[in-house]
């Protein structure tokens, strides 16, 4: 009845879906028990019959420009909006703890909706897409001590594979006493002073402003005692040297930026207890494996458009704890060599869009390898893989996904 839609790199389940019939049954039962109310164009009149005790409402393809929040009782706890609508100020929002705006919102709608965002005095979780700027969120919103999670998903970008943010950060006068997660903002100069005042922050994701003092920002972040996950985007015209050696508590690090040509990617620049590392758009010139394999706790390594060299070599005894390795769009990579005794605990290997890789990696020594994903490789690569004398390299792997263009 419940199917896995997507898994994280760690193997944990991220998204699930259910059968259509089960979904309809769940929606009907939720309506009967007043657990969740779905309002769309097909049942637009149902909002008028909504019980005053309704706690969760979702608007999807709802007819009209304004959402009739005033018709809802004051017990509302969760508000989910799919689409672009205007919300009138209402006392019914005072107890809302979850606000999820999933869908394109133009600047006019954002400006109108967030003028009165101080109505959300009990807000704990906030998620919004696209055209949001810091000017549209009053200081009262940021000073809400109940706020735990803030995520803003930026616009799609040609520079980065995911998104580029357009939200200028919270102001320095904001109170982040209890905030645990802050994602999708632009870090600016005032952050260098304000960051140490995020006493409980665990997950942080931001894009660097062009004028920021990088060294001061790095020093400020090193004082975040509970920082567990860090994701940093740097515009392509800025070249910065990462210095996260003092971040002993950091578990996950995602860097999207151009690595300086004269600086080697070494463990002296990375957190010593790092378990998950992703490098994107780094354009490394030297093989980073000899240094990265020395990280004692590294379990997940992802190199995404981040290496311009021809060979990657994992030596004997290297990457003792590594479970997952992903190589994507390494345009010049010709050979991936894994020596006997290297990556001894590797469980998952994924190689995609490495068009110059013509030699099939020898996975014979990877006795713990359970999943092998090969996608969008060259014709020569697939031709070699079909040869009988190459089959022994991967025949022991129980699960193989081969996607041929």
C-alpha cells in the first residue's frame, strides 16, 4: 500500500506515495474525523461547512483570488497552500504552527501576504517558494521565539544545479534564540556578528553575498556549537578558500563553489569528524582522493561536476568507513582505480554522465557492494561492459541499475 518514491544517499527513505484508491479513502476518512480539510476548485463551497475545530487545511487549485481564512475557526494549526493566492489578515491565524506555501508566488502576492505575517505568533515551521525578500518579512516575524524551521526555496539557476537564492537574509536585530533550521537565504556582512547568537542552530544553508567578509563569517560559524549540517553556495565569480577545520561538531558539509587552483583539497581544510561531503562545481585539478580517504568517519562522498582530472585513485586502506560514493559529470575522468583493500565497506556506487570514462571500474574487491548505478555513460563504456572478460568486475553485485541513453 505504501511505496518508496525516493531515498536519501544514506539509504533512509525521504518520500513515499500511496495507491490512488488508498489516497481517496484516507482523504474521506480525514474529512469524517475532521483531521484534514482539502479545498480545491471542485469543492470550493466546502470551506463554508468547515468545522470550527478543524486543525489542518490545504488549498489546491482553489478558485478565486483570496483564500477565505476568516471562515475557519481559531483552532487552525496547519495551513498548506499550492498556488498563488492572497490571504486576508485574520485572528484565525494566531494558533497556526505550520505554514507551507508550495507554488510560485509573484512579488505582489508576497508583498501583500507578508505585510501582516505578525499574525503568525505561534509559527514553528515556515516554508516558501520563490519571490520572497527580507523586506517582506517584518521584524516581528523573526522575533517569534516559537519559530524552529525556516526554509526558502530560491529560483532555478543556470550556475548551480539546484537553486539560487534571492532572499537577503534575516536582519541583525532578529532573535534566533530557538531556531534550529535556516535554509535558502543570502548571508551578508551583519551575519558575521549575528551568527554566534544562533545558540541552537543545527542546519544552515545559505548563499554568499559578494561583499561579505569570508574569514569573519567562517570564524563566526565555528562558534555554533550545535551546527550539524552546513550547505554553502558561492557565486561563480568569487573564489574562496574553505577553512572548516575547527568545526569538530559538523557531520554534513555541502560546498558549491570554485576551488582555488593553488589550494589542494586536503583534510587540513575540512572538519575532522565529517561523515558526509558533497563538492559541486569545484573544478579540482588534482586528484582529491589521497587526502579525502584519510577522513576517519567519512561515510558519503559526492563529487558533482567538481573534478577536471583524468584519474581517481583510491589506495589500499583508504576510505575505511565509506558507504556511498557518487561521481557525476566528471567530464575528463578516464579511469577510476580502486586498489585491493580500498573502500572495503562501500555499499553503494553511482557513476553518471562521465562520458570520458571508458574503462569499467574493477569492483571485484568491493565485497560489501550491494548497489551499482551506471547512468548516461559513453557508447565505448557500454560496449566494454558487455564483453565477457569484463563481467567479473561487477557480477557479484546483487543490485545493478544500468541506464543506457
